[in-house]
């Protein structure tokens, strides 16, 4: 089985500083495996027009 993950209307490349994130951060979206935050499976910029990920389910 294959899983298809689609993203549209992404929020943009950065967000403004606020109480929880005082410095602001680049806006990137991605998918990671459980318990492996340092090993992203897929990353896309927040200003992309759209994004699609295909992943085999095992």
C-alpha cells in the first residue's frame, strides 16, 4: 500500500516573533519517523505552492 500526503496553501516562509517563539523561525514543513527527529523523511519550504509525498506503508 502507498500513502499519499498532499499539502496546499502553505503559510509562507517565516512567521513573526511572539511569546512562544521570540526570535521567529523559518517556516519549513516535514515528516519524520517516530522517535527520530534528526532523520527527516521529507522536508518542504513553507512558501512552496504545493507538496506531495508518496510513502510505502509496510
